[in-house]
């Protein structure tokens, strides 16, 4: 009985360590991330908040570490406007980003689709019938799987798109969150976790 108890305790400790290791936002500060531009990025009540600054320009918060193949999960809540995004395999110079974005936007603006910044533009948009999956003003769960040439996105448990693209397969870079230009944007993020594949 004691052995079984020890096995259970050890398993729980290992599970907790693994979960902590997979978190790329620690809920306390922006350690491991880099701000690009003058827009606001801060931590409040264990959540990562992005908010338009007075200039209302594009802004990015990128991981210092580069990620190639991964499963990324996170939650977001759009408090105001909500035009944002999650970039992957991306590089940033100033506030010019090169790479691919999983769209996070208000209703009817293709949340879960893939947009190539400073390149080919929209690569794939979700079927319009899936527009109701987004819960504007409430917490949403997004999952993004990137492996080789393949990208798949899910929103609140519903598969939004699946894409095969050779150019994406050759990409290298970081994960980055975006604030769109135009001002008046505020989005909250939490439970940002990654599993490298």
C-alpha cells in the first residue's frame, strides 16, 4: 500500500513538473518574451494583456526561443475590438513581421484562419458556417498544431482549418502575439502552453 502511495505521489509530481515546463507564460511577468513596438503588454491577475497604446500601431510580443514543430494551446478573451493574432515561425524587425498568423479577430473576420504577413496574404479562411464558434467577449480556447508543412487550428474544440504549405515548412522563427493597428484594441491571454513535437 505504501509503495502504491509513493508511486501515485511521484506520478503527480512528474505530471506537475511537465505541465509547468510546457507553460511559456508564467502568469507573473514577461520573462522569456520580447516586446516589439510601443503598444502595451503587461500582466494582470495572472493574465497577459495586450492593449493599444497612444500611437495605435502594430505591436508584437514574441518568444525569445524559436519553435519549429509544436502543439500550442492558449485561451484568449477579446475585451475591446479584439483584432489580434498568433504568429508562428516568424521573424520581426521593428514592427515588421515576416511569417504566418493564426487570426484572432471579431466575428466574421476569420478567426482560426492563416494569413501570411508581408507575403501572399490569406492562405486559408475557415468556412463561414464556423463563424459562430467564436465567443466574443468571453474566454475562447485555441489550439495550433504546426508540423513540417502542415498547420491545423482548433477553436473551442472545433477544427477551423487544415493547411499543407511548402513555404511554411521551410519557415523558422518564434511565436508572437499581435496587436493590430488602428487603436482601441484589448485582448487577454492565459494558459499559454506548448508541447514540442
